[in-house]
C-alpha cells in the first residue's frame, strides 16, 4: 500500500511540475533559501534555520525524507520537508543554505537535481523525527564519498567476464572486480575498475584503459550502494 502511495505521489509530482521520471527518482531544478528567511515560521510551524538539513516542497508531505543529488557534481544530501515552496515556476525544491553548501551550488544559485523519496512523511514535522534522521544519515554521512568506477564490459557469459578481469589484472589494474546485476531476466557480469573517490582520478584511469584498447564506460557506484 505504501509503495502504491509513493508511486501515485511521484506521478502527481511529474504531472504538476513536468520533471522526468527514472525508476524511483525524479529530476528538476532546485534553489536555496536566502538568509532573510532565518527565524521565520515555516508552513509546518517549525522555525526556519538555514543551517539545518531541511527543504521546501510544493506538495510532498511534511516529514518526508529525501535524498537530493546535484547532477552537476554528484554531491548529495539527505533532507526533511518542513515548508512549502519554491514559488518560482520551474523549480521543485528550495533547500537550506547548509544543504546548498554541501551540494556545492552556492555560486550557481540553482542546479538540476536528482531526488529520491527515502521515506514518505505523515504530514507533520517534528524536531524528534528530524534529529532521528540526522542521527541515521549524518553521523555516518560525514565519511561518505561519492564513488566512481570505469566499466569495461558487461557479459552474460561468466567465463568471458573472468577473461577480461584476468587481463586487467595482468595489465596492472589490481582493483578490477566483477559485480553482478539482473536486468530483463538476465544476469550480467559487469567488469569494472575502481571505486575512486573523485571523478578526475576515474577519468584518468578511463583514458589509460582506452589507450590499452578497452571499451570503457563511466559509472557512479555510490548510487548503486544506497
């Protein structure tokens, strides 16, 4: 029942704000609050604090927990909805300045984001639930890095995947590995090099692999590990 409710809500959001659906994610432009809102009462009744991990949504229930990723750089935050907005056409969330800093979007002012509903709220915002979210996500999130890898093949034949893996290791890529994924009823053995904590390192490795004749594909592994 909860899953149906979430899917219906996402469908409503997509219809209302014309964003693009992709699995359990939705996408759109986000912005952040100015300091002039600090100390004012939000639509949920909470006092606005620009240093908290909260956000405004036009329709999501108060208390909803969202994972918001800046598509431009892969940085992400976890936020709780406690206000209504933004009241600018074409934008789907307003985030706090603290969240905007973590997303590295301060200079841009707005950014295109990928949003995932982690937990649907019950329509109210409470400080205890907010602190519970902080304890669950940010005591460990401080150590999170956005990880990247280079994929050099995806095979339904495990032997072929192992052959490519062995060749990579013989070429000096000792951090090569195989990860499995089911898709359309088939098991794919994906051969990858990585993880890397920054995009630049992964790009350099991808260039080396290309020069050695490998077919390469740049992937984000942080998303898969959520």
